[in-house]
């Protein structure tokens, strides 16, 4: 299988995606928290809630947690684990996520509070975030690209991983870092956050895991995995 890069540059692909997909901010939990609460810690909370579930459920869980418990460092530190679990049930893995939120709040408090998340060097912050149990590279990279506009990161969720493989940018067995670096090389470092969101939108609308709708896809003439029907 060839690569989409043989037929089009990353900026051409980005332009096509921009024209054919118009994702709304309220379809992404991290953008909802970013706009509604303007608190970097709250954005991290929302990204943790989105692990292993869709944005629809994580937005519901985030809004319920916000209403019942609150989403600041102090709110999460002071809340009982059970009250968090009760609020975020709809996002699944509630016990595990509640524990992660507690660990996250404890860590951010020990670093001096939410402003630290805006001040620290992104690569140091990434290492520290990934060191918290339950926080993986995707959570850190969504945060760093959205809130810190950091370079050298590309958040890889299931859509991005599947699409990078279908585009032939990486092999089937590529892990997180390999996919992430290949997408940075293809799209350019300055477009990481927008490209991440557009890949999710492409995955939702056309490039589904099962039965991708290649015939209607805006990339069907350049994608090496395009099916004819
Ligand atoms: S042509 Fe098919 S496989 Fe390629 S990106 Fe579009 S939907 Fe996915």
C-alpha cells in the first residue's frame, strides 16, 4: 500500500478537510470545558472523562460533575470519591476516572495550583502529567496542543490512529509515538490541534472503523485505502 503523502501534501489534505467538514466546538468535550470554564485544570478533567468513551457522553458527564461537585482543583480535592463517581457514571469507568481526577487534583495542588499548568515548559509538564496514574500521552497531548498551543505533540485518539494507518503514513502495528510523529510530519507542527479535531470529524462522518463511507469521502481520489463501493 502506498501513502497519501505521495498524492497530496498535508496542507492540501487539511484544506480539503476544512472545506468538507465543519466540526462545531460543542462536539468536543475539551473545547466545551475550555470555553465554558476557562480553567486549565477543568480542561484536564474533561479530557480524563473522555477516555474510552465518545464526546457526547463525556460532555454529559462533565456538565453533571460541574453542577454537582465542581471542576476546580479544590472542588475535586474536597469532594468524596463517591460523589464524583455518581456524577460521571455516563462516561463509563467511573471508579477509575474518579481516582485519576483525585490524583490529578492532588498533583496540581502540590505544583502550586492551576496556573502552573500554563507556566511550566510543555515538555516538562508532559512528563509530569504522564507520571500521574491514569493520565496517558493522549490526555497530555490534547491538553498541550489545545491550551498551551505546544509544538512537537499530536494527540492520537482511535480515529487518528485508524486514519493514519489507512492513509499509509504508518504500518498497522505502529504505536502511539510513531503515529503521533508521522502526523506532525505530515500536517506540520503548527496545525496539530486543528488537524486532530478534523481527523476526529473525518472518522465520525466518513472513515468509521467498520464500513468506511469511501465513496462519499472527500479524500477518495488520494487515499490508498479507498474502497470503490
Ligand atoms: S477514502 Fe475511505 S479509508 Fe480513505 S479516508 Fe476516506 S473513508 Fe477513510
